[in-house]
């Protein structure tokens, strides 16, 4: 699977100079779409989601793009997913930190795309291991995390750890940097270039994990 990361500039600017960046999966940081008002989109005053769909249609690929959505004053960090000309949906960040300006959304989503089953991790949801664990348990093949501004070394470390623990490659895209962590917890690819492209081989590995613990009592059993 050929992956293209867009780590800077607007979506329009990328479309103008995207020669040689055709890929199966394009991941765009928050700066590509910026602020998206649902009301203005519905009225036809803006067409940012339509632009994402058109890009996915022109390149016959899957496009994942970060944005700051506004639903009648309720702002959220969100990710829109389009596949070959069709908007599949929008996933919102489900965890709100310290009463921040961005509200928490509802539901963690996996999207069936031409690039496989993509589990979406929105921004600071990367800090919450249950998000990636849920995506893994529910059948995602790849985790895509669109971040805003990276801290020094924190997010790449978390991506590597969770890729190893959950058995999912984690594709991390933020302003000025892109990274792929494989299921061994190693950095498979990292680059500050914009855009940057990498050919990723899909990996899936399963293990039988057994634990012994208290609880789940069943009446009438003896000798266990």
C-alpha cells in the first residue's frame, strides 16, 4: 500500500503540485482543511469536504484529512474520510483534555476503504490506549492518527508502543512530520518532508494470550 503524507500547506496548494505523489492512501494534517463549518458546507458557501471527495475520485484512492469542525458553535477536532469520490464519514476526537476549547465527540470509527479497514485516531486520542485497543479488537487493519502539533518525542513514542501492544501499524501525520510505526514497535518510516511517500507492506499477526485471574464464579463447580 502506497501512503502519501501531507504535513504542511492547504489542500488546494497540495493539489496544484501533487505530481509523483499518487498513492492508495493520502493522509493530510489539520492544516490542509483548517476550519470547517457544517452550516456553511450545507449552504454551499464552502466546499471543503467536496474537495476531499474530488481528490479521492481523481486519484482513485482513500483520503484522510484532519480539520476543526464547527457545529453551531460546538468545535471539535475531526477527521474526514473519503474513498474514490465518496465521503465515508467524519470521526471526532472522543476525549476532551482539561476542559479544552474542543468538545468531545462520540464513537470510535473504523472505515471500510479501498486501502483496507482504517481505524481513525483523532489528535490527543493517541494519549488514551483504549482507543487503539478498541480499533484492534474491532478488526481495524491499520490505525491512522492525524495530529496537530507534536510534542518533543512523545507522540512517536506512543505510536510505537501502541503499535506493538495492539498489533496495528500506526500511521502518524502532523504538522511538519510523518511517521509509521510497525507492529514490532519500530519506526518503519519517518520524514519531515512535505509531501512524503512510502510503500507500506501490510502485516497481521495473531497470538493466543491466556490469563489466570479471579472472578467469573460459576456455582456448583468443584476442584477448579
